[in-house]
C-alpha cells in the first residue's frame, strides 16, 4: 500500500485530504506544521508528500528545501497546496524541485489524479532498465503508459515492409520514431574496406531511430528488413518534445542512452580484441535474447532464425570462420544445427565462454 504524508496547518483541510486518500486506498499520515512534517517525512519515508505553502513554524518552501537536502527524502514526489492568491508564487516551488501544485479549493478527482500521475512518474524514474535497445524500448513504453509521453501508437500511420526492403539509409535525416510492431530488422554500416558491419538487431516491440532524433543528427547506419515487418511511424515532435518537456525524464533517458553507447563500445572492443570463440558465443547469446522474447526470458532450444552471413557480419568475421566455430560448438554440444537453423542447447556454458 502506498504511504502518503499530508502537511497542513488547517485541521479541516488536513483531515479532509487524509480521509479522501484513505478511501482511495492509500495509507495516510499527517502533520500540522512544517517542522513536524519534515520530522515525519524523515521518520516514515512516505511515497509522496502533499504540503501546504503558508504554515507556521516552517512554510512549505522550507519543508521542500530540507527534504531535498536529505539523501533519504530527496527523491520523494512533492505536491504543493496553494491558495489562489498565492498562485503567482508556485514557480518558486517548481524551481526548488516540487513535482506539482494544486490550487485551493480543489476537488477530489483533481487531487487523486495528480497523485496518481506523480507516483507513476516516480516508479518509472526509479526503475532499472538494461543498457541496450530493449531497455530503452521498455523505458519509452513505461513513460508512454504512465502519461509522461503522449504517443498514441494505435493512431499513427503504419507501413508493411517486405523482407530486404530498406527502412532508412545512412546519411538521411530522421523524420519519425519507428516502432516495430512485428518482424525483424537489422541495422548496419559499411566500413572503409567495403565490408558490412551489423550494428544492431531489432525485434517486435523495439523502438528504432531514437538517438539521431534526440541528437538532431543524420542516421549513421542503414536499417534493412530481415523478416516481413509492420512498422508504426511516431511523429518526431511528439517523441522529442515529450522527452525534453520534463528535465527528470530527459535525464533518465540520457543516462540510459549513455549506458547503451558504452555497451556498444565495449562490444566493439570485444570484436577487436576478443577471441573468435568468445565473439561468436556473445553473438549467439545476444541474438538469442533479442529474437526469442517470451515471458520469463528466452529459453535454450529455440531456433535462431537468422542467416550465417548476418551472424558473421555481427561478429565481424568471415562467414567461413563463423561456420568452423559453429561446428566446434556443435561438437561440444553447446548448440545443435537442424534444418539449417541453430539452436542453443547449453546457454549457461555458452555464456561462460564470454569470461
């Protein structure tokens, strides 16, 4: 049960808010002034604080200042209550780190909606996401479902793309964010020697092309359909403005992308310095996780429906070298090959080859 703290020096208002919140299913505790409110917040660690501005002992600004300075309470969502005559002062509170404000008098629905939105935002911002395309896609979905982004995926234009068609090309300017509804797509670049290097694979549920949109840059790779795909095209402004409209959302997004970039750099280093066995093992594990998304995670024994050439380009080796390594893995009973498709039979041992 979510625990909320209400700080207000007016007994009737404080008790009325507490009753509304209790009826809505929240565990509620109260404080009659700012000083006691700070003490209660530090002691109880509530999930959210609702605080009046004008109070004796310590006003709402002072409460917010002290809570934001304390490591144990600095991230707790904070909503100000303000009288209409104080409305011009709300900017001060927002600049100090308040998450929202509600003007008195207010109705029950307005209060409950504000609380729900702030708790959803807090949950998303506190969640941990993997530093890869899957993690970024999950963050975008969570931001959208919580209302922090406003992307109506069911209403946007969609396009059906057949195998081998190009989604976008290197050097082109991005105009939309792509959401892969079904199918598989690979992104690749061609190096100075004319060899293709696969930078990423995308599966159903992934968002594609977010980085160049946020950076305002041209595409640095080319995306081609591996398996007949259905793609949703999200208007650029609805995505970009949504991310940068809230500094905490933008910060969360940028940090995750930075981790994603670091992970890609580490993969490039492994391509350059890792043994071929380790590189092939990592590629199989990566592709297995990417293209076998099931509840509870991918399981050994599922087929990797991808060509040897594409795996070789992802690894950064010749197809012949890849085939020899796959043959070794087969003889070691790490994988099996049936009807031309690879199945991982010992995911644990294959993972251990990476270390």
